[in-house]
C-alpha cells in the first residue's frame, strides 16, 4: 500500500525562506507534497471517507492534502521528511476510533453532587424573603 501511495503523490518545489544567505536565494529547497484522497486508488471507499473526515482541516477546497517541509537545506532531505510525515499522518488517520464504553458514576461523585445541590439549595433559600405574616 505504501508504494502505491507514493506513486500518487506529487511534489512542488520553491525557494525556502529564512536565513541562509546566498544559498536560500538560488536553490529551491522547500518541498510541497500534494495528494488528493478522493481520487486515490490505493484506499477503499470507507478508508477514503475516514481520511477525508479526520483530515478535513488540512484538506484544501480543491480536495488536496497539502504538506510542506523546509527544515533542511537539501531538497532531497525535505522530500524524504515530508513523505515520512505524510505516511505517518495517513496511518494515524486510518486507525479506527475506539468505541466509547459507557461508565457509571462512582458513589463518591454521586454523593458529592447531591451534597453540592443541598448546599446550593440552602444558599438560595436563605436569600428568599420571609413570607408575609398577616
């Protein structure tokens, strides 16, 4: 599956920002990874839905997942790094969520809730005006 995914990736390069002197001004070391999950042939439909749902904040309006790396001075190192980050992100998004098991409140928490309610009720009762005695 990993080799199949690597074939679907496309890369763009551009000049990196930050310090570095003349090297920064003449080399395209920043690497941007582009991947469109909806048109992937490596994932089945349920996996596509899960990835789109989990990574929706990272996916552009056109439907592309965009990741970039400009950590290293070398374009090749940045390409390896962004690919490695993409694969780990994708694997994490494909892990099925744990089902929630319902739990019952502990005896202590129930008692604390009831005692807090009683204290609150007493406070409110003390603020009331006494009934008019006619």
